[in-house]
C-alpha cells in the first residue's frame, strides 16, 4: 500500500466487505492498536478486567461497520493509523471511566474471563475472521431501511456526498447525517459500540 491508488483500492475492498482485505487490515494494524492500548493502560488493576485484545476487537468491529457504511474518507495509510489509534484511546478511556464509575471489584470477576468487560469479550465473533466480518456486514445491512442501504451502496461505489445528494435529493450534509445516525443506531442494536468511541 505504498501509493494512494493502491490504498484507495484497499479501502474500497474494505468498504465492500472483502474478507481478504479485512484479514490484511487486521494483520497489519492490530499490533499497532494493541501496542497503543498497552501503552495507555495506566491502571494495572484494569488488566484483570480486560486486555488490549478486548479493546482491539471493539475498535476493529466499529471500524469495519463504519467503513462499510462509507463514513471514512481516508486517502493515506497514515490517516488510517491515526483513526484506529484515536478510536483505541477513546474506547480505552471510556472503558476505564466505566470501571472506575461503577467501582467494580475485580476480585468478583470469573477467573475464566467470562465476565470480562461486559459486552466486549461476548458472544460476537472477533472481526479478525472473514466469516465474522461478513456476518456483521450482513446483519448491518439488514438493519438499514431501503434508503439508508442505497446511500451505503453509493458510498461503496466511491461517490462523494455531493454526488449522492444529486442522485437522491437533499443536501450533502443531510445525507451524511442520515447515514451517521443510521450507523449509530445499527451499531447500538448490534452491540458493536460496547466500548464507546
């Protein structure tokens, strides 16, 4: 992914739900996300509750869902790294705040890890599996109405917001906000935002 054309093609593949592109993204960027989380995890007691993989899975799940919806306009790999690292920082900070606010006693948690950070290490498969990623995208599309699905498809085809508004009516800002609200609604429904961003 050395040039912008190759990266743009890679992002189109991610947006379309290409399993091999998702595996490539996880293979290349997961270590970066996990390293960032380990560096930022200042309260060592939180290690008993969750680890860098929990946060990483949440970041990747959110990213794949939002990327499929065409929410990100990334032109360079450096922008993707910055986005993923920022998401990891935000999710980690939110999870740490939740732990402190609820004053959980880490000794009460099951030794086998079943109670780890409620909603993150849950029944959802991790996004590093192509099948899990495709299932998430299928469920995402099912939750959208026809107009929202049409916006997602147009974004997936590479159209910008002005072009989408020209085809469907309305303003570019209104269409972008419509998709943002739809993605947030579906993410909550699917439990992808367990560690809030």
